[in-house]
C-alpha cells in the first residue's frame, strides 16, 4: 500500500504524542477529557486526552495510537486541528476532512472515523465529569 | 560488501531465481523452443529431452522415480489435483450422493488445501478439520484419533508456511500406509530445503513449487506414487492426455527446465545452505528476544525449518510495524491475505491473542541472505518497535499492570 507524504510525515514525526498521566491520574482530573475508541482485535485503538479550560477551550491535546500508519496520522492530525479550539469548534471536525487532508484510500476511511469518534468521546468524557449537558445533535450523530 | 536496500526477507512467499537456473532455461526460449509433445521433429525431441532431464532432477531431489513426477503450474494446482483427484477417484459413492468418504486435514493448512477440501465437503465428502495446539504441530496421534473406517485421504502439510513448524510427516505417512489410506502432503516449504525421501517418509502424493526453491514461477510438481500402493487420480484438467492423463496441456518447457535445474542445485547445496540459514535465523530470533520485551517466537520451539521466523511484538500493530521497516521486505501474516485487515487465520487458530496476532512478522530468509542483512533487520525492527510503543496506548496500559484483554472495548 502506498502512503501519502503527509501520512508518512505524521507517522515519522507524530505531533502531540503522550498523555497527562496514568489512566488512573487522568480519570481523577476534571479538566481532562479522555477518549479511547477502537479495539485491539480490530487492529486499532486511539486514545485522545484533552486539557480543557473552564471557558471550554481545548488548551492542550495528547494522543496515543495502536494502529496502522493511517490511524496514527489521523489521530496526530486531529490533535493539531483541535488545539486552541473551543469544544463547539472541535465538534465540527468531520472525518471526511481528515480523509481529504491525508489522501486516505477507501480501505483507510475507518481510521478517520475513529479519529472523529475519539474527539467526540474525549469531549463527552469532559462534559460528563463536569456535569455539563452533551452538545445535543452533534454527539447523537457520532453514534453509528 | 556494502548493504544494499531494500532487503528481501520474504523467501517463503517467493525466491529470486538463481542465475544458473535462468542460464539453463535460456536456450529453450529461442533455440529449443519446440512443443515437448511434438513427436515428429528435432524441435519437439529437444524440448522433450529438456523436460525429461528435469523430471530426473526433480525425482532425484525427493527419492522418487521420474515416472512419478507430474508437472503442474505450481503447488496450488498440485494440491487441487492431489486432493480432488484422489477423493473423486476413491469415492465410496457416486456424484450427488452423501457419505462419499472421509478426509482428514488441518485448519492451518494453506488455502490451496483448505478450499479444495471445502469444495469436497459440498460434493458429499466428510472432512475432519484438525486443530493443532499453540505450538502448531500436527502429530501422528492427532491423525490416529481422527481416522475412521471410511477415511480415504489424509492431507497434512509438511511445514506450515506462516510459522515454519514441521509436522510429524513420516510418522503420519507410516500410519496411513498401515491403514491403507492415501497420504498427501503439501511440501512447498520443505522440499529443496530439507532431505526428502518419499519411500522412507511414506508419502503417496506430494506437492511442491519451483519458485520457492530459486526456480521460475508458474511451474510445480506433484509426486504420485506408482507402487505400494499405485495411486490413481481423476484429472481436473482434460484435453490431450499429457502427463499420463493426469494433467493435460502443453508443458511450460522453459519453466520445467528451470525447475529441474533448481531441484539439482538444491540437492547439491542443501546441507551447507541449511546450516547457514539455521544460524542466521537463530541470531535473528535470539537478538530480538533479548533486546525487546513482550516478544514471542511463534510455533514449536525446535520443530521448525531454518528459513522461517514468525515473531510477534506485543502491543504494536503489524501494518505500522511494516511501515517502520519499509526497507525490509517481509510479510505480516500470509502474503495471500495481506491485502485485508484481518489478522492471520493461522495465528488465530493457534490461540495467539489478537494483540499479538496483529503484530506478527514473518521473516523468511534464503540463499542470498547475508549476516549484514540480519544485523540490519535486528536494528531496524528494534527501533521501530520502540518507536511504536512510545505511541501505543496499549503499551501504557500494560506498563501500568492492566490486562488489555480484560478491558471491554467498544468494537466498531
């Protein structure tokens, strides 16, 4: 399979790799939303952690990814796109934009879907921890 | 000698044709280009001479008589002819009926054995699918336990193509002979690399392929026993009655000549090649096991051929690992299924966890593999696994002491 230059670049130099602590640490922190999507038996697991201000701005984002090069690139790109954005802005990101930016072939579209899901899942976690209502229709659309 | 990239470590998929083989083939393209079945002129006789010399060379490699060698297009066709041809010939009932006979095979055979057996199931034969334990070895006892009064055919590969494990083939052959059952073995990863003697090893039908042993693609052989017992096959390709009626069609003369030469070269260099490959493979496995945590060499500890290493790297996904070692040509699972995102059915059937099956590499070495290439591969794989583990959320969970298999994942 031929990878696009952008996928190769993200694979070799992934942006914002890491986490804000162990799974236990971040579970206890109310300023951090954690999204873990995918499953090992499907060959990809994405973990996205967002540090979000009281005003709802994503101040920092960290990812880890078990998956193919396209999955790694999709999650790396997602962190670049959402840093500094508000929650509402981040929720407008669509997997199709990721597909386009990385020139993903049809068999790799699920990687971009997973990246979109991880954003929604991390934001939902933050909202749940802080007793905030989930941003209505946007999150419903994520259930597929 | 300077290291030339990329490095080829996929010799179980196919091999580079030996230049001596190419040289032997060349006259048969432009000078001795006749049809081996043409009986009336020197062009035909020359081609036939080339084919018959090759038949002697192939027979000599496996301890057979040249009359017992049938040329085919490769192991897939040999397996089809052996399995369908024997089942239909020795069927206990006519087409369209049930209970036409019992066949024994194994779930980690190559697709070229599994699929013909599945077709025979639909044609009224009964198939027992043996599931070997995690070490992958099919033993005599497993076959003995599966044999029934109506068993007509046992088909067990000599060496598994993905993990390189060696099944108890002479023992299974002996058992089948005692019971009067036809025994077929797909010996594609065995013949040419390991000493073979169809008499001593009690083989009735045996498939192998030219392109796995430094010969050209598109040609293979089926050994068909002629004495004690004489094995008969129903042809699957009709038309002209070539190859004693078992496989019609004009012979691929250039391919056959090359295959014969490849067999001869394997016979001459086998012992030296085997020792050299064994020590290279040992180094590869030993170094990776000592440099990295959570690494597993798949298959039986000792009963493995010297040219195939199948290694799983925990918490790393296979495709991304291949991307990280792009200068090393190897496969993740079987080459025939690597277009799909599924993990290897062989590793799955052996009960190797998904997180390990997803991250397995099959590195298969050959006649031209050098120690410098092995050293390069060790370093490249180590570096790539380390890089991917810094990215892997599963690796973090493992390091925190959390059992990844116990987590409820939201599959999609």
